C-alpha cells in the first residue's frame, strides 16, 4: 500500500521536514535580544526598541546576551538560549528580534530552538523600508534588497517536492529540486529588478545632469534617521514632504529649488542613515544616495537633544565614506534646540572645522542663520561690474542672459559691453568654460573647497 502524497504547504516558508522548524504565519508580539561583548551600550538596545516599534512590533520584553565568542550555530550559548526560550513563553512572544546580523544557519537554528519566528537586524530594517517606500523607484530598491537577503536564506524546506531521486526505478525526475527552482526564480527576478532600476537611474542621472547644466548649486540633507531632515526640508522649501517622529520616515528623495537672497540652489532630502545600515540596502539605494554623493554641499542634520549625538555624527560620516561622499564640504545643523534648556539659535564659524548652525526646524528659530551659513559656504557673493565679450563668445553671452545676469548691454562691431550681476558660484562655473577668462578680473581667487 503506497503512502499518501504529502500535502503542499500554503506558505513557502512552511514545510514538513523534521529537521526544520515550521514557521507560523503571523504575530508581531516580540521579544528583543541585544547581544553584547564586554560592557553593554544602553543606546544599542534603546535604538533597537525604536526600530521594532517603527516596524509595527508589539515589544513585550527585552533580553541581553553576552557573546564574547559567538556560537557559530546559534550565536548565543545553550544556557542563555534556554533562558530566552522560557522568557518568550512567559510573555507569549511569537517573534524574536535579534539586534545582530545573523547567518542563515544561525537564524534557522534559533527558530527551531525557540519555536518562534526569528528576524535579525538586517531583516527588520528591510521590513521597515518595505513599509515606508512610496515611489516606484523606492519600492524597486527595497524589493531588490529583500530578494538579495532572501536568496541567502533558502533552505531545504520543500524536500517533499524533490524531483531528484537518484537511480531508483520509477523515481527518476527531471533533475531539479524545488530549492533549485526557487533559486532560479529569485535570480531571474533579481535580474529583472536590476534592469528596471538601471532604467530609473538613467532617468535620475539625466535629471541631475540637467541641474548641473543649469549651474545651480546642489545641496543635500543627510543625517541619522529621525534627526529632523524632512521637517527642515519643509521649513526651507515650503514643501510637504512626509515628516514624522519615527525612524526612516523618508526613503524617497525629494528635490526642490530654494531661493536665497544671493542666488538659487537645489535642495535634496535623502534617506536617513543608521548604524550598521545593511550593505544590500546601500547598494540598492545607490541612485537615491547619489543625491548626496554628487552634491556641492551637505547639510548634516543632527538631533541636538540626542545624548549620543557625537556618536551619531561618526556613524553618518562612516556611511558617507561608504558611498563616496566623505570629502564633500559640510555644514553641521544642530536641530531641535527648542528641546535644550538654555540653548538658543546661533552660528559658529570655527577656523579649522565645519560651520555649525544651532536651530529648530519645528519652530523656525535660526533659519536665517542657516541661510547665511549656506551662502557663505557656497561663497554666493555677487559678482558685479563691466564685462567686455567678443562676438565669438556668443554661448557665454547667451548663458549670462539665461541666468538673468545682464543688467545693461550694448553691442558694436567688436562685441558686447555688459553690466552684469550674478552669484559668485555661477560666475566661477562660467569661468571654467569657453571665453570664461573674460570674467577673471571680476572674480576673486577660489578658496579651497574643503576648507572651513
């Protein structure tokens, strides 16, 4: 009598192989695990609680686990594992969140031992990004990162559908296991997503090149997540970009023109950074992060009320280094001064360090100081005076006209006699082009772009 065929699971993560834990479908009642080595840093667990809450988890409790020598199979030792299992049962947690990048083996072994779904730090951040993405590009970027993460976590969960049976009579199949099919499907999907993202990046690159051709200085907001970048962006530009008191409120870049008294700039709001940002996300969001990498100036927004703000500054600079933007000039914008007792808006201009502006994007205090700092950093003084151009400098003359720089002009057989007024940054860009040397007498020597 033959055995009845196994029932096909409704969820690809479920299976009947006794070697693996059968995952439950839902449940966001979470127990958080904070591994540490030596002295624990309380801010690590505090931030992880915020990440869990941002993902929609109901945090029922937390646990710490010392891992001076991580266990290759389960990350934490057997005794601690039993302790955490008991705690999870006591609070009825069906989800275990681990503030660590687990290997696929560690994740599977922990699930089997704890009888609950296990999600590591990378998986949690990916989940938050999946919830926050709004634009077509953002959704493509998140899906690409998620599939790359998933591709390393495929297990032998569908052995009941295995078609590769060796040489037994009547059991020879087409020679491909379900696992191999899953991998092939995911690989095709990855390639398709990458092609679609490449097309989107071409469009975004063309837009950036158009902004470069317009010779408008580019400024990008960067900073640790939830530092107030979107609130500051809205305050500066009058836009309505989504802003909320939560981690990763902004994933999709927004670019607006900002009119300063000394000239126009473009301002870009970018995704917030966080410590140990998954590499797959950095790679997937390369076109978004290009807004920061290709800017003329970075406004590094910092939560002035954060007790570990100096550490946050270092973590943001580490991500900027990873994306190739570490050498760009910065203005440090200390936001939320309204939350600091006795602190008022001010502008600091140290000789050997970046300018520092203390302000409140929520109340608008200190915004005039930020305008002043941006203009000074971009050196947007006005170039004014008489300019003589030969008739052969038609392109430069047309460019000056398009910038609205010509106040008065006359022309004769020798060329144009112009009375011009334009921002110094625009003048320096024109100076680098054909016939730009005609501007030399009006333009002071350019400073070192990395000096503050």
